[in-house]
C-alpha cells in the first residue's frame, strides 16, 4: 500500500515539473532582453562626465563603440586629469607616454602602447583596429602610424605635470600608489540600444614609471575585454597585478560560467590577492578595481581596497558608486 504522504509528494512534484516545462507555443525566457536597456559604466569620478558624453551617442541609437570612444576622449583631452592623455604625468625621463585599447562585441580589437605626442590614443587604437592589418602598435611605430593617419603631433606635458615631475626628481622615490586622490585610468564599457557591447581603456599609466613601461590598460584581456555573448569588463589600478592574472578576461570567463558581474569581479580580485600572498608581498598601497556588465545589462564592480569609485549611467540617471572591497 502506498502511504498518503508519498502520494501527495509525488503529486506535488508532478505539478512542479509540469509548471517548469514550457508548453508548445510558449515563449522561453529570452537570454537577452528583447529591448536592451542601454547602460554605460566607467571608472572613477571623472567617469560621470565621460558617461554623459558617451550617452549622447547611445541616446541617438548610436553604437557602443562610438560611445565609449567619445566618452573617454573627453577625459583624454582634459589637462586637469593628470593620469590620462593630455596633461598626464610623465615617466621618470619627463616624457608623457600613453596606453589605450578598444574592443567591440565581435572581438575587433585595437591597441596602442607607449605612444607619445598624441592627445587621443584611443582613436589611434581604433584606427589600428580599422585601418591596419594588426591589433597593437607601440612607441615610435605607433606614432608614425598615427601621423600617417592624420593625427596631430602635440606636446602633452603641461606646466602642472612638468612641475610635479621636477619636484619628484628631487627624491626620485617611486611609489605606485593608486587611490582616490590619485585617480587614474578611464575604463568605459557600454551596452547600446541594439544590445551590442563595447569597451575602451586609456591612461598615461603610472606616474614616473620607467621609460618604456606598459601597464594593463592597452593589453586586451588584462585592462579590457568584451565578449558579445557574455559581457564587458575593464580594470584600473596597479597594472602589473592585473596583467599577472589577465584580469578582464578572467572576469569575463567567470561571468560565462554564471557568476554575476560583481561576483566575477570579486573572484578576480581574490585571485590577485592570493598571488600577493603566495609571493609573500604586501597589498598595502596597491589598488585594483574591476567594473563589469553582462549582456543582460546587469552590472557590478569590486576593488582590492577601499576608495574605488565607478560611475553608472542609464536612462534613469548617472550615479557614482563606491565599490565593495576585499581588504581595508
Ligand atoms: C596602469 N592600470 O598603467 C594603469 C593605471 C591605473 O588606476 O589604472 N591606475 O597600470
């Protein structure tokens, strides 16, 4: 004889199974919203203005690639932003050298590293992507390509940056401290009205770095990665540490495996911390932050320590958020 409780249980599971099964003609839940809700994320406080600039493209149904380029160009051209483009702090020889990269949802990529004299490295990166057979150019070759493609040669070292550099020369003490007072790289990721993702990342790198030093920002997979089937991610902070774990690509792969953008960013930060621990190095004075969106328009961020901010713009507004962090 079958117990009454068993009958009830079996009946209930049958109903649940029936409810879970899509009937013929029923639409399955879409993986990507039918009408994508555009969104833009960028690093640090200057991300707010950059987002507004990028939104001008998005709101006219423009594509996310144009949006991220336009957005970060605003910061590149601003002499008061001392860690990106014109007015950026120089290397220890007094030369402003810039790193940037750009990527779209179909894995089109362009990157430029250690570029001098050009205000908009992000546009040089895009030109490399669209007009050259390569994906990355560096140093003199990158400058030559830029000049041949209509970019103008300019002096990027402003009076303020030169003064700071001359002051630094007195001690020549190299401390790559990355925090809110010394905010850095602009990384921007966006989802447009057609559901396409893109990202851009641009920086003058660590102030007073060795000549020739390249950080994570122009390295596709480290400072930026976009996968149209998954999401978009960019990083800021101590580039050497981000390169060590191929940070942005790692976050993408975590999202591909089902993690939310925030959890994926957190997992990458945890791995970076673990690498510090294994090398018995202190994380003091080091900052790393990731921001991520998935192709549903969900977003998140995570940092190694307190003090990382990121800006989020969508149809409802443009807000600055404090990222959660791993260590005090
Ligand atoms: C670099 N990641 O050159 C850049 C610097 C940065 O916040 O983002 N600082 O290593």
